[in-house]
């Protein structure tokens, strides 16, 4: 097979591991920077060019699209789809999961457990918004944030009102969520491929840090998840339409709560914590499904 890896940086750990897995399984591969692609959009023969070269002959494409380039990256991926190339994750599913508010609404509609979440646009509504989510402490998140950036814990009501007012004054879109105290600054990353959770790890925030992201100094350890947590992670990925996903859960007194469904989950932390060759599992999934042409997102909202 000829596999394209849509990544801006071939030296990244996740990209390197996918390259290694392609070589080990005997596939041709090419790392493609989406921002260096340009497209001929037509109804007869859509094309993608990359650094003066026409890209063709690919059997599958593995998107590793960063949050900052979602718009252009998904446009390039959509062009590959128009050319008949199998995407491990489809463009519409990536766009859906990247929109934090939309993804929470879709999960809510399907009855998936999640932190109580509020959304508003006017300062006049802040007091009632905080009442809706149960008052302080609350977690305030920028909708455009990633890797824990733009996430603030407001420990009392006055602080929450001030932070929300400041974000609104900057015309930033935010959502306000209940703080799940019993999670203890930890979450669970479930790595989903197809219909299985193939690996899971506990991410614990650094001392004095409520965010558990590894980029913020958190640590990762192997963890055994419950059947309910497993089902929640698989269902959340399906609702987003993602074949490969990192589903982040909080353990709460009312069961697992989904914080986020990540369409480009990093491989370094999960492979090191679990000792599993997840890169090869992704390539194996691409091998099987590129032939079957199976997708998840058709007919979804």
C-alpha cells in the first residue's frame, strides 16, 4: 500500500512512529505538510499538488492535523477523500470533534456522561450561567484552546465572574464547566481504534496543577478501566465519527464523564505508559479498512 501521513513535522514522535510502522509492515509512505498542499477543485479530476508535485496513487491517508490548522488541514483531507483515498479519520469527523461546543452538544444528545457545561455570550448572563453549572469552583475553557492552554480553574464565584467577563471582553468564545473535585486532578485517556479501546492511561496533573495534560507537566501511568468507562469511550468516538481517537474521561461519583474526544491523539505518552505498539495498530487498521472502504460519518449531524 501507499500511505500518506498528513503531518506538518516529520520529526514529531507520533509521525516518526507511524513512519516506522509503515516500513515494518512493508508499505510505501509519504509525509505531507497540509499547508504546503494546493488543490485543483473540479468535478472531473480533483487534484492535490505538493511542492510542485502532483500527489496520486495513495491507498490511505492518516491525518495528523494540529488544532491551529484545522480549517486548511481538513480542506486538504477532504480533497483526498474526493480523489477516492481512504481516510483513517474523515474530515467531517475531525471538524466535528474540534468544535468543543458542538461535540459536547452531540454527546449530550446521545446521553453520554459529561461535566455540566454552560455557554453564554453576554456578561449580563454570567450570574445565572454560574448557577446553572452549580456555582464555583468552575473550569473555564476557551473553545479554541488545546493541550490545556486557555483552561482556567476559578475557585470562587467572584474569580469566576471576573475571568468570564475578561474573556467576553476580548470576544473570546468560552464554555464553563463544573469542577469534578473527586477526579483529584487526574483523567483517563482511552485510545480507541475502530470499535475497541486498545490502550488506556491515567494522567495525573503536577502538584498544584489541576490540568492533567502531559504538556503541562502531568505524568502518565497504566490503568485498568471499567466496562462502563470502556463503553463510554467507544460510544463517544462513534458519535464523533472517529475511527482513531483519544477519549479523555473523568472518574466521578456519577460515573465516567467525557471531557474531550481528540481526533489526533499523541502516541508518545500512551505508548510509553502501556508498552503497546499503537502506531502499528493504526497502520493495520488502515490496511484492513482501505480495502473495505468503511467509514463512520455518513448520515450524521
